C-alpha cells in the first residue's frame, strides 16, 4: 500500500483510511452490500428486452406508412374529382357558392327576355368583307403585321375611326375574304344558324381534352347549343384517346364542328376567333357563353345569363383578374412568364401610353384587368362592336387578350360591362389546366 492511504478488507467490509483520518484517529467506513438478483425479475427484464427488439422495427414501419399517407393526402389536388357526365345536375363542393343562381324550379320555367329597344347612338355594325366588294389593298398593309386575308389589313387610321361610335359603324372583324380561312361545312353552318343561346369552346392543334358540361336543367339542354370547334389535328388526337365523333356529330352534349384552313400559324390566335367574335359564327344567336378548353362548365347556362346579365342589366360579363389590376403590370408579368416577347409587349404598351391609357388599377370602381377564360355576353350591336375591337387589338399586337381588354374598355366606355369576382368564376367552371401543348401550323396565311 502507498504511504498516503491504506485499505484492508474484513468480512466484506471495505475500510479506507486516508493520512488525514489516521492522524485524527477517525475512520470512515463505506459498506458495499451485495445485490441479490431475484430470478423472476431477471426473467421479466429479459422478456422486455426481447420484446423491444422485436417491436421496434414494427413500430418504425407503422410510423413510416403513416407519414407516407399523410404526405399523399397533403399533396393531393384540392379540386374535387369531376362528376360523371351522366349526372347532369350534380355540382360537387361543400364551399358556399359565390354566384347566386336561381333554384331548379325557377330555372325550369326561365325564358329568354324580350329584345330591348336600342337607345344608343349605335344602331348597326357593318363588317368590312368581300361581300362589300372590298379587295386586298396592298398599300394599306404594314411591313410587320399579323393581319391577313381573313382579318383584312386594318390601318392605324381605320383603327382610330373604329373607336368612334356612330349610328352605322363599319370596321374589320374577321372573315374579310371568302378565301381567308376558318372554313366549316354547310351542314355545320346550318346548325350554327339554328342556335339562339350558345356555350362554345375550342381546341386546335390537339391541345386539350373535351370536358362534358354539368349542372344544367333538362330545359337548358333543349334550348342551348353546346359547340366545340376542332381541327383535324385535335380530332386525330382525341380519337387516339377513344373520343370519337358519333354519327350525329356529337360527343356527349357537345356538337363538334371541324374547321378547315385555319388562318394563323399561332394556334392562340385561331382560338380567338370563336372566343371573341362568336357573333360572326352564330349570326342568329342572342347570347353566348365562352369557356376555355382547359375548363369544365358546371352551371345552368340560362341561370348564368340571368345571374350575370339580366339581373344586373349587363351586356358583357367577365371575371376580374385574380392576381393583378393594371394592364402595365400585366405586360411585365407576360414578359416574365415568356408568354410574349419583350419587343412585342413594348410595342403594344408604348401605343397604349401614346393613346393616353393611364397606369391605374381601378376603372368604374372595379379592377381594370379581366380574366377572360369565361365570357358571358349578348349579341347586341354595341357588344359586337366591343368584341370586334378587342379581336383586332389581339391580331395587331400580342395574343394575350387580358392585355388589350382594358384598353378597349377605356376607349369605348361601353356601359353594361360586369366584372364579377374571381370566386364567381370558380363557381362557373372546374379548371383542369392545359393537358398538352398545341401544335402550330406550318405557316401563316397571307
């Protein structure tokens, strides 16, 4: 033992003595008792350890499965699965509707109102076309222009004159030349002349699928024409998906109208023809509702006309834009999202600034910018003029119709324009987005 401490063991008792304690005569005693393990307790601990080893992997697997189920639920689309086309009156969603549509009983008895008398200075719109024996004047063409024999070659002077409302207004509005394109069969023309109320959509270049409308009454099915404009590319793409046009030229509730000889290489421009100038396609129609091909129309058409036009004494109804309010902010967003080139957007906005359009976010108490995936309108002369002016702006500048709508609205100052809230648009349609990119045409007609 060391000189600093000593230790001895006597019958299981350990005694440690330090030099200080030896000097003071005090001894500290620490007793170490032997632990006696009970056999039953040891067995239980062994079972618990074994159970823990067996249960731990099972518990981890259960936690992993629960986490996967939670993430799958969290990332699943929030929009409801569209109901089958056979159920014509079912509209899913527990959210309180924003658009106040009449009840089923009132919808069954809803009739078109009488044509009101026109108290405006504009009484008639005449379209410049080959029927007026107007030839293609090469001197009126601009060096860089998307105008062609379908649209006619509108000069800047003609553009300015078209915004001056007169009792008899003459302007370009598509179908300028009989050989300009957008041709349909005589059978289809006869069908379109028979329509008084139209719900229209289109898919050119094989871009989108056809979504069957829902939510209408049986009365509306009998009174309303559901028309989808396709080209041969879309028909071929849809036949590959199993969607074939029947002998009655229908797919579900949609009457399919095949268009030949599309006027533009830009399929977005071809889509503006049935979207903006439907009154030229349906000469006898009193009302039309446009629905983008990415959306499913889910309300009764007559009920929509009553809610958005007749009830508010309006002639044109669109949704307010959900993200922006200024056309100049929209121009920046279009460039940022590569939906048009910076050069063409600049040309358009520079012209609008030159024409005195302010950078204001409100117009007549509403947003100055509209979202045009759903357009509800009558086919009165003033509304037809508005849509022709809008179409000509889209042809002259960019295909982004949201950019030109507020310009036409401010220039024409047409009464009866109803910009309804975004929530109402969501009540009107289920939006599924574009499924595939449309194929462009090989060349643009001139």
